[in-house]
C-alpha cells in the first residue's frame, strides 16, 4: 500500500491546480507589482517594500515579501526599475522567488498629464522542501513516524522566465473647479504563459496563466478649512480588477487623506458584490507620510483583511505592512536646474541647453502620493 502524499502534491502542483499570483491589499503601495508602468511615476528614485502574512492561524498559510526600486530619468523620457519577490505557501514550503527588470517610457501629453508604458522581464524559481512532508511508509499504526521513507521525490526546483506589459495614464483634472488627481491603467503579466511544473511534464496543464489587471482611481478635494493653517481633506475612490486562470478578484474602496495621515476601507471578493457563497474581505488600511529632509520622503502603511464569509475571522485574516522611501533628487543622468526644461543640468556640464521632460506631478495641498 504505497499511496504517497507525494502523488497528491504532484497532482496539485503540476496538473490539478492553476497557478495564481499573490494579491496585495495595499496595491498602490506595491505599484510595480500592480503595473510595471508605474516605474518612474514619481520624480527621483523610489524604493518600496512589503510584507504580507495571510491566514497564519491555519497550518500552511501564505507569506509574501517584495522589494522594488525605480528611478525616473527625464533626460531620456524613461524609467528603470527592479523588483524582487518571494511567496511561501503551505507547510511543505512551496516557495516562488522572482526578480524582475523594468524599462519604462514616458510620453508627456500635456503640462498636467503623462502616459507611461513599460516592459518587465521576470526570472522565477519555484521550489519544494520535501523534508517537510511525511509519507505513509514512515508511519507506524501505534508509534507514529518511526521509519525513513523510500519515496523518491521529484525535482526540488524549476526555473522559468515571464514577460509583462503595462500602461498607465496619470493626469490632473477638475471637478466643480477643484483639482483632481487621476490614474487609469492596464497590465498583462506572464504574457508567454511558461510551464511552471517542478516535474517539467504536463506543460499544457501546468502553464502559469496570464494575469490581467485593470485599475483606476481619483483623488479630489472634499473639504478645506483653516485651523492654525490651511487644511485640505481629500477623498480617493479606487478600483482594481484581476483576472487569472478563471479566477477573479475585485477590490474597491475609498481613502480619506490629509497629510500626513490617510485611512481607507475596501471591499474584496470575486464578483464585486456582497454575497455569502464566496470569501469576502473587508480591508482596513491606514498610514502616514513624513520627511527625513527636503529631498527624502517616506510613507508607512498597514492593512488588515477581515474575512467576513468563507474562512471567517478564525483564519486571523491578512496582515500587510508596506514602506516607501522617495529620494526626489536622485538621478543617473542628471536633473534640470530648478526643475525646468532647457535649463542647465545638475551634475553634467555636457547637457547644458538640452531639454528634459517635465513629468506630471500632482501638487494638491495636504495630498499624499498614494499613486
């Protein structure tokens, strides 16, 4: 009677399951994961990190880490970025690790609007720690695990590459004479749908499916008042839709923003409407923005997903921590003096008189750079 758990794991990993990427609750705090076209959306160099712990009261939950850095180069109308990512699933330590490289191109449509395009190349490694498993030939009916296993596990790792494409429009507008900050974007991840099977067999059944992402959001002034100094409160409704291998995730909600603080409430499930047949989540999020000096800005965020149906609160929900640091004057190829095109370039005499693109930047009072 040799029916190893290996057989079950093999089926789940290689043939009976469809791969799915992790989904971050604070999706704008992890912009390059959401859409590679966000590379260079802020002046200078921006670094982001995220930690996500999902359902840690359930044996074999999910833990995800990510780190990214991108830099805007107005002299080249371009942006460059890099992103590292690791996701660990289950007690068997099914681990997915990747590093990706981004090139973005920025088109200035007007003084207050930019269109961003980007390509991303990702290199993946997927691995399983077979030492975490117990096989049936190790078990004694009374004493438990007492024997070594004779099972011969399949390969421990597999490597593959994927390619992503994204586009984002960022623009300032007006509603009732008040400025708004808007973004709308679309991305396709894993365009080549590689075989991710650790066995490297069953390629047609083990392809990593494309992930399609659509997102949109706006930020508009809601209330302005004077209390010792002028204070503006913004509302920011946002929406995200992911589709991957017949799996849908719809997230939408609202931020309330007044520098240095923001809070938000989002709803997430597969259909976008409240139902009691699927796992629904309420996402509570908040954070603050600060400055280390005139040129360095940072943002810290935290979110908690409360499962209102499905697994429910017994899973301990999802905890997510994010951190962003922006170095506004960082550049590899120089920045125009006074931030204006046609002026002398800081850091390189040879670029005097050359024009640099002025990227759109929202300058709303008391706003926070959520996107």
